[in-house]
């Protein structure tokens, strides 16, 4: 694990608040990320998200998913392990993480892209059966304002699923995230199909949100 990540054995991993420094964390972490997260950090949030995702999709070869942020493809590997039959595209800002992901051969297409509120995704609107975001929407990572872009990428009738930590440092982030979801629901863009609290990692819980695009 990188020195920049301080694991305090209570409830949080602390990440830098500038994108530039966050990029350096993942540059350095890429080679050992899977071992650290699946091992010491007990990163079970991805499998707990995927179990819900599989309930809402038609799990067949033609199903197309966008995995954002793909990281090292760890989540995509878990999708396959848990029986997902469809195709996957990856979107991720960090080249070192993406290089590890690409080497696993799990993806159809890959996109290097930094998600911000004002930066639309480099994919056509209405093109994915499922847009899945595991461990990306939380403090100092993808801003909550990215959610409408994730929704744009989903087909009508498609699913947008994401998780976000419920640990104290992420509390305010989650409040704003909920406002973004409520606004999308209020506009009739999506319906909230599920919001459930599930284990995420060592001492950390998360909410899983499942939205359906109308
Ligand atoms: C905790 S990892 C999660 C990766 C993978 N989903 C997993 O669970 O193993 C977070 C990833 O988000 C990427 N990331 C952070 N902020 C981002 C942004 N604004 N746009 C795109 N990727 C971002 C990082 O580079 C990193 O690979």
C-alpha cells in the first residue's frame, strides 16, 4: 500500500483532495492494489454491489456494461466470477491502473477519462444496459455531479448502480449525492429502485443505489 494512504484501522482511508495528488497515489498503488484491497482492506463492497446488479439485468451475452471507474479491473473480475455473461467497457482516469486492467483481457473497449461535473463521458448517450460504479463515488474521487453523465450513458430501461461509503468522512458527500439522485428522480429521468446499506471493507459500510433510467 502506498505511504500516502493512511489506514487508521478504525473507519477510513484518507485520500488527498487534489486530483493531481490522487493520480500519484494510484500511479504508485496500481501494482499492489488488488492484493491490498482484496486482502488487508477486505474490499467486499464490489461483490455486494454486483449481487444487487445481477438482480436487475437480463444476464445474457448481449448485455453491455460500462465499468466506471474501472481501476485495475478488480470489479470486472468479480462480475465474471459471480456469473455476469455480458460484455464490459472500462472508463478510468489513471493509466497505470488501466494498464493492469487491460492486461486481464476482460474489456471490449477502454477509455481514459477524468469524470467531472462538466466533462461528459466519451461514449454515446443511451448505449449501455448497465452503468456500474464501484468505489468511485466518494470523497476526493468522482464528484456527485458525474451521476447525470452516468445516467446519460445508460439505455432507457437500463440500470445505473453505484455505491458510496457511509463512514463519517463521507457523510457530507453522501448528502449531496442523495440530492443529485432526488433531483434526477424529481425530473422523471430515473426511478430509485433500491437503496440498501451493505458491508464495503474493513470497518466500512456503504449504500448501494440502483437507478432505472426512464
Ligand atoms: C478505489 S479505486 C476503485 C477501482 C475499482 N472500481 C475497484 O473497486 O477496484 C478508485 C479508482 O477511481 C479512479 N478515479 C478517481 N477519481 C476519478 C475521476 N474523477 N474520474 C475517473 N476515475 C477516477 C482512480 O484512478 C481509481 O482507479
